[in-house]
C-alpha cells in the first residue's frame, strides 16, 4: 500500500528507508512492491509539476498540410510539432508588433489632429522621434 508522507521523497532509497524503517526482515517481493509504489508516487508528482508548468494545446490540421509541414521540418532537421509551435509563436510576435505599430501610429495621428483642431504647434523633433521608433519596429 502506498504510504503518504508529509514531504516528497528525494529518491527511491529514501522511500525504501522510510517504508521499511519499522520492518526487521525485508523480502525481495516487498522491495519490488515498494519500488512499484514509489514509481507511482514519483510519476504522480512529476505529472502534477509538469501540468503546473506547461499547457497542452491540441488542434487538428488536414493530412496534406501535415505532410507539407513534415517535409519542411525534415529539411530543417526538426520535428513537425516543433516547427508548428515555432511558426505559431513567431506569428503571434509579428501580430503583437503590428498591433504596437498601429497603436503608435494612431497616437501620432491623434496628436496631429488635436494640434490642428486646437490650432497649436507640434514638436517636429518629437514627431520625428516617434515615427523613427515605429520604423525601427517594422519587421
């Protein structure tokens, strides 16, 4: 039977020492059973830590699309799933950059419209700096 402990065991040896601390005679069958029990505890703890750190995303693509991605991945000495993940993240970063660029341009337009409407002057140096910053962000 699996014995729960307050703290996780660092390794199999520590589990055995805890498990058999009150037993005088340990049989090979008991050791084998304890090893299987420790493995269950270890796997459970590992899966929990893994779920806390990572999120699994699942989606479906057509077989032809997968074959094409697999061919490209082989050319790059990569796995198809790694290639798909890389492309998805790159696409998101590009999308984020476009959003930042659009927002920056809208801010400049707002500043100019407000200056025209209020009949105020605009710092050309400031505008040039903001436009240069946007230009440098273009992928």
